[in-house]
C-alpha cells in the first residue's frame, strides 16, 4: 500500500537513504521478467541510474505468474 511506502520512505530519509524509484513487473518466467524490465525505457532508466547504490528486491509467486518488486535507493 502507498501509505506504508510513504511511512518507510520517511524512516529511510532519517537514515539518509533516498528512494530513487520502484520497478514492478509480472510474468510467468524470470526470463520474461528480465525482458520486461529491460525493454521498458522507464524501468531501464531506473536500473541504470548512476546514483543508485542500494536495492531491495521481492519476488513472489502467484498461481500463474511471478511478481517482482525492486526499490532502488541512494545512501
């Protein structure tokens, strides 16, 4: 939920960690997830952000697909 993300962002800010962005993708295979992230200009721009030096990744498995959430940050 967005409210939880904002709360965590405030806590990270106090620790001098700035969120740069979040990538989400859903697909049936890991290869498809990688392809979706790389072929999206917005996702690729975040992945290649030279300021990013920290990342959090969550991969969850649904019935028919995998959901990947990546949060990139700068310490």
